[in-house]
């Protein structure tokens, strides 16, 4: 099979952010490209929080925000810490958040992925929807030479696997290790329709601009994870992400769908979605183990991009996966084209994919924050005692009941003492080191 002329230069498995950008890049360079996507249309099975940071996509489509179906430019960043009855929110806005290349946009994946896939198609890529790739075909030497989808076996000089977080092909055919429950989270999201002017009023945003909000604490009933809220044009995406090992445990009495229901009824969230109509419900895996869970990304005849390569990062205040997927997809497309031109599509010929990911932000950022996933997992009190302490401190500041008041220091001291001053300092120091 290896000596025969392949059916395509490049086959891409999956048409999410990584796959569509890889296909676009390779098709633009004049290569014959086939994309196989199991969803009935691109984006049909995809989900994100979510907001995409623009920098990576701008390298591929410099003016994408003018034509892509983006929802709102994010100009308000909010971080909230909640216990069952209280909530403390930091609301940050700055003109830097709007600057070209530093800007970010909320997206809904069904329209966004269809736009990305249409760009790949316009550039000449052939896209087949509604068929899942079942296997990667290898030659006798173990080199990937194509795919098996349904009854068909289709060959290519390079296969780019961009199958997302549920990376069964990468695991079964390329030998990647199955992620542990500590390394994977489950995401659950609902979309609520709300008129655009009401969104702007509720978030105090100028017309067309929006907010991104991350929550920690009671939203996951004190389990490792957090809540998110993103404003779209005329809807709100609201959801939770929780580490699988923390919610599968027998001692966890609250399934994640119940957590989401409780989150929606929390006094800090309920007014935001009051009167809004629930129009969508979805769930998805999120790779959260960071750098230490990244599998081998380069094989003879094959590259792995995006979530399939576990290229995703959750720092608690920043969630990134789509810009990593876009960047890795672009680099995979470019490297595959160069290797084909150089007539060396072995792992050696494709090796610059990994080097470029290391030199650029994808593997470099994942490496910088490689200690964070474990730190977060061990920092159980961040999800329980810290929100409670924050409630105590802010109550000490704001509650006035006519009793003789002590100095603020005296009011706060017992709360800090209960937390354990040295233990807290040690935890915060450890977290700051990892972040
Ligand atoms: C709840 C949640 C919140 C998130 N929030 C954010 C956020 O705010 N910002 C951010 O940047 N990232 C966020 N992420 C991460 C981000 O969504 C992912 O990193 C990104 O979608 C990865 O893109 P991808 O193209 O690699 O994978 P995907 O988008 O998952 O695409 C994979 C594609 O492959 C297809 N496929 C799979 N198997 C096969 C097969 N065998 N044959 C054919 N096709 C196949 C799938 O149908 C899919 O279309 C979030 C993720 C979740 C779940």
C-alpha cells in the first residue's frame, strides 16, 4: 500500500477548530485534502464555554471577527467566589481587553465551526459529514497510511488526527495512554435566550460587547472545578466543569446535573437568567491534566492536533483550548505540506510540528503551568473554606447592626485564625508558584 499513490495528500479526522484550520491551511497551500467529520455538520457535536482568544485565529484569518459568526467581544472579565448563600465578584474592564490581537470573542460552536469548515471547503478541501473514522490504517512497518471509515479505506501521505478530547483513535491506533479521572473534567452547559439589550443591561456592557465570568466554590458543591458564564448576542451560556475523579467518588452525593440546577438557583445567578428561555443543553469532556498528559504528537505519517493531543489549559481564571486547537491545526497543516513537498512524511520529516509547538505558546504555556493541575486538585479548601472565609470577611466589612463595632482587624482575625494563617499562606504561595 505504501508504494501506491495515496488517494489524498492529507486526511484530517474531525472538523472542529483544529481539524478545520489544518484542512484550510493545507488546502490553501494547494494540497488535496479530505476531512472526515462524524457530526451531521461541522460543530454538530462540539461544545465550548466559551470564548476564543483571537490571536491564533488572526494568523489564519486576519479579519475573522468581521465575517465569522462571533457573538460578542469580551470587554468585562468577572471572577466570582461563592458559598451557598453569598457571592463575591471582581469585575474588571480595561481597554487592553479590546486591543487587536489581545481581544477575545464569545462563540457558539455550531455556527462557528460551520463557518470554519466552509472556509476549508472554499479553499478546496473535501468534507464528508456524518461518518466516523473507525481506524487508522498502518502499513507493515507501522506507518499510518490512511483511514477506515465505514466500508471505505482511504489513503493519504499524512493523516492529521483532530478528533477532540474523546481521543479514541489516538488511544487505540497510536497507543496514547488513556487519561486518568484526575486529568479529565466533564463540562455541562445550558444556553438561555435573552434579548440583547437585556444582556447589556444585566452586565452593564456597551452594545455588542459582553462579559466572561468564572465562578469557584458552591457552584460545584465544593468539588474541584468551577462555573462559567459567557454572554452571547442574544443568549447566555451557563455551565460547570468538574474534575471527573472528584464527582465520581462514592462520597459525592450531588450529580453534576443537580449541581447545575442548584447553580442556576443561586442568588447571584438566578437574576441573570430570570425570564430567559432554556434553548440548549450539552455535555463534553475537557482535558485538564495539562503538559504532563500530552501524548506523543508526531508519528510516521501522522500528526495529532487540538484536544486529541490534550492541548487544553484551565487556570481557573483563564480557560484556553480553542486558540491551542487553532494554532496546532495551522502548524500541523503547514508541517504536513512541507513534509510532502520534501518527500519525507516519516516522524523525522514531521518532527518540526512538535518543535514549533514548543517554541510557540502552545507547549510553552502548557509547560509553564504544568504544576497547576495537581496543585488545583490538592487545593480542596479553595472550593470550600476559602469562599466561606471570603463571605466572613466581607460580612465583617459590610454588615452594620448598631452594635459597637471593633476595628476591622479584630473582626477579621478570627476568620483568618480559623483558616490557619500558616496553612493558608503556604497554600497561596504554592498556588502562586504554579500559576
Ligand atoms: C465546558 C467547556 C468549556 C470550555 N471553555 C472554553 C473556553 O471558554 N475557551 C477555550 O478556548 N476553550 C474552551 N474549552 C475547550 C475547547 O472547547 C476545546 O479545547 C476545543 O474545542 C478543542 O477543539 P478541537 O478541534 O481539538 O476538538 P473538537 O472541537 O472537540 O473537535 C473534534 C471534532 O472531531 C470529530 N470527531 C471525533 N471523533 C471522530 C471520528 N472518529 N471520526 C470523525 N470525526 C470525529 C468531532 O465530532 C468534532 O467535530 C471548553 C471546553 C468545554 C468542554
